């Protein structure tokens, strides 16, 4: 248990950030699943734009590693380009 006021505040702040990061990460994963399940190229292209932005934001905030973000965007772009 924390002994200082600042440590207690840090615990509260970390919990708030943890919940927010978890929500954003889970939302992004849901959008990625939605993108992978789409069959129409026009729909997938629009979703790709949105998902790429979400992935970039996660990488910017260090929720995911920037190289993981690059790999995900690359794979999703290849997937969309293969759609007829």
C-alpha cells in the first residue's frame, strides 16, 4: 500500500490510464476483425483508413510498439488490395 499522497495519486492516475488504454486497444482490435471479415473492397478501403488511424494513435501513445503497428497496417493493406 502506498505511504505517500503522491504515490496514492499515481496509483489512481495509472488505473485511469490503464482502463483507457485497454478500451482503445480492444476497440481497435474489434475494428480489425470487422475489416478482415469484410468482403466488399469499397467497405474495406473505408475501414482501412479508420483502422490505420487508430493503430497510429495506439503506437503514438506507446500502447503498442511502433513496429507492431507498422506490421499490422502493412498486412491489412495487403489484405484490402487482394480483395476483388
